[in-house]
C-alpha cells in the first residue's frame, strides 16, 4: 500500500476567530477517505499576540487555550476543548496528529530584569563587544494567568542566550546575555549562516541550561497526556543545537511513542548541509526538502524553458529519500511571507504528482492548495490582496497515491519537456503511469510487461480523454496535454 501522506492544516493567514480546530474535526472523515494519513496542526499554545497569534511567537507552552492570558482564553485556532476534540476526531479516523513545536524562542515576557549583555554584530554573530554592560530586558516569564497550573517553572534571564531589544539604554539589535552558560559564546551545532545562527528572534532559549531541557522534556510528556500525539514538526531547527533535538526526540520516543513521526524545519537548500544535520541528530528524524520546493518554484516561473529532466537535481529526496519530506508550498513560502517563493498554480498539479505518486519521500500537502485561500497583507510598503486557488485535481492526486502509487518505479526522464514514470504495482495492488509536460502536448512510451497486453488505461484525473490500449508487446503510448499531467490507470482499477 502507498505510504504516509501529510496535510499541513493551516497557513499564515488562517482566519481568526477560533474556528480551525472545529474545521479539523469536521473534515477528519473526508480526509481519511481521500487518503490523508497525518495532519500537521499549527502551534496549539498561547502566543504573545494572543488570539491573533499564528503561534510562532511562543509565550506559554502550557496554555492550550485554557487560561486568560494575552487578552484571550482561546488561541487563534480555538480553545483547549476544541483542540482535544479535533485530535480525537483525527485519531478516530485513523489519522496521525503532528504537533508544531516552537522551542527556539519565547516572546511577550511578563517582567523586565536587570541583565548584563554584549552587543553583537548582526551580520557576523561571532563578533561581540568585549565589554558587557547593564541593561533591562524582557526575560522573565511567570505566566500569572495560569497561576502555576501544569508547571511551576519560571523562565528568567538564565534561561536565554540573547535578546533583540533592551532598555536603559534603549536599543534594538542582537545582544548576547551574560549568564552561567557558554562563557559568552553562542550554542554550537547550529547553522553557520551569519557566522553562527543560534540567535533568531525574541528571547533566545538557552539549551545549555539543564533545567530548561528538563522542562521541555516534561512539556512533551505533558502534552501527550492532554491530547493525541503521533509526531512533531520542529520549528527553526537550524537555530537550535542539534544535540538538543537528538536528546529530546530520543526521550519523546521512549516516553511517549516509539514510532513518533518527526520532521525538522531546517530551511536550507544544500543537500550536504542537511545530510550533516541528519548525521548530528543520528538520523532520528526527517527534514523538509527545501531544494525541491525551489526547483518547483523555478520550473513554474520558467515554463517550457525549464528542463524537466533536472527537476530533482540537488534535492534531498534524490540523495536521501528516507529522510525527505517533500513540499510544494507552505506557510513561509506563500505570497506575502518572508520566504515567499510560491509555485505558480499552473505547475502545482505537476509538482504534486511528482511528490505524491513517486516512491521516494514523504509528501506534505498545503491547506490552501486543497481548499483555497484569500487574504490581504502588506509587504514592502504595498498592501496586496491574494487569492490562492484550490488545485482542482489535488483530491484525486491524493486518492491516486492511496490507490495506485504502488510497486517498483521506472523513470521516463528522457525529454526536456515531457517526462513521466511508471509505478508497476504488485500482485495485490495496481500501479499507474504518470506523464506530464511543461510545454506542448506529448507522450511517453512505457513498457508494462506482456501481462498487461490488451489492457485499457484511462486518465484517472480526467485531463485527457483518450484510452490507451496496451500492445501485445506490453507497451503503450501514454499522452498528456501541454502544461498538464495525466495519471493513467487500468480501466478496471
């Protein structure tokens, strides 16, 4: 049978008002029927922006929409009871629940503290001023609205390695906190962009503080007692020491569930960098294939000038498929976001066919591509309205993965514009022939074996009206329209 299929069930502009958890519960049954095996939920805990927080401005990990904090009880997505109901609905329909974990930083502190800091060169974080000086920083988190329920841990300046805003003197920038850890240096085993990419934003968590590490382990165990947990998506992994996640993921597998699915957001296009990271975490997790996303973006912009034979060049899924989660777009790459590199709608059916129907990688579908999205926001001084259309054939492509993405694979990547591949199926389950073109109409001749002689194949997506009859030699010529994709399956499948 076909493998795991993730759905990212949110985007950056998911509507406010607490309706998302309800939508998850309502759609759980239809998602299971379609072929979704796991749903990646947004950060479920209280962010600094309260009911407007997308969730990446972590304030209180232990407030799942239960306490009056940051001006609201519910999060942007709903309250704790709605979250529990959503997770239960997914579980009852055989769908795994993947939770977003944002450990790198905290924001929205409750109190200021007197601290000692050193100014850091933002363009080279290894360069710091020699002399430390005293300032005030928002580094004390007491969570008064929660009043020590679930955890009595208080976060203070010893729990953080850096901040980006100080008072007395009033400055913004990058400041290294002087505490008991690291002798004034940043964490190791992080990305080397800007010299050392430990610091990202807010109050940067100090993982060398053992009390912090134990609190984060405790939180993971606690979360599994509150709601269903089948896996995690680890945010900002390039900014967090690999040794921490190596330890934390191992602990979660021992304490919560042995076969937890874990994917890290290490946003880097270089395969060797990702391979090095996988080595550091003992290959305990998967990572997003950033290079493949960028290849899809480039192909969608170049049109017929893009050589489709090169679509997998330099990608993680081509070199390390067992550790690759393949995406077309996500909440960071969608229009108006910081990493904007959206794939044009015309190319998305081709891209999704390449991630959903092949042997290699674990595909992740993006909520707006399945359901559409409309939103407005400002960027670069300009206010824009965005309409992300639902991809009409995406439900069928997901279903095709469940039904036809079976058996060995033969690639037909011998033309710059028209490429394809065969999933040969097995004795128990059928396969398919996938053909696509980024230019003119084309066709691929595929050898299915003489056992298929006389068989009639049709396009499961309905994009092409032809019927393909397999010759006595087991071969058939499978067409596709220009700028389109077809998934050819046996007419009796």
